C-alpha cells in the first residue's frame, strides 16, 4: 500500500475511481516516502487499522478493485477472537462503490478493519476510501446529512433514519 495514502489523480487507465477528497487506499498504485508512484497488480500487502471499539451500528465505506474473496477484500475482524465477521470485495472495477457493514451485534466489542491484497495478476488490487462509523444505515452524503440533522435537533440518528425509511 506504500509508505503513505495514495493521492489523486491516479494513473489515467484507472479512470475516475470516485474517491472522496484527494487521499485514498489503492493497492494497484502506491506512493513511496518521496511521493513517487509505483503501479502494478504485483503489489500486495495488508493494511490494518488500530483497534477501535464498535460504538455505532453501521460502518460505511467505498470499495473497488478485484473480486477475489478473501484475497482482495475489506474485512472487519473482532480483536479478541481474530474472527472475520464481515468482508467484501470489489467487483473487478476500479470505481469505488458504497458498502455498509451492519455491526449492531458487535457494538461494545473491539475490532480492526483490515484491507487485503493477496493477489498478483488480473484485478489483483483493492481500493478503499471514506470509512465512517454511523448511527444511520444510509451510506454516503445522505447518511451524513441525516446524522447532522439528528445532532442539530438532539434526536437519535438511528430512530430518525427509521422514520425517514418509513416515510418514503
């Protein structure tokens, strides 16, 4: 994954990946400590978050890249057992798409997010961006707006999200 987060623009052949902001994880294109780019499907590795306590019922993020189950993926791993309880791959597409992990049953437990690229060759890459922990089941800007409205008015965001869903 390189010495630091990747920066946009990525190589032209990867197209517009749909990242939020300028920094992202992209195992196909890595930056070294001097900011020089190296791009190849032969790059592999694992990027693991620090341990955190699951405080919100949903984890949203953007993911793209290879569709190799267990090999190009984003995992949620419980800290104490090391068990992978949620996982997702890309869809053999560089375009990042919103994904949600429902983690209600593990709230209060400690976990890590693990981004894995263990494949060389075709679609041997994973991309990830904009990991957010949320009381709302809605990912992306709509979910963030719902969280903001709930905070502003002193409401429970999960309950507000339920009402919004029912009113649709």
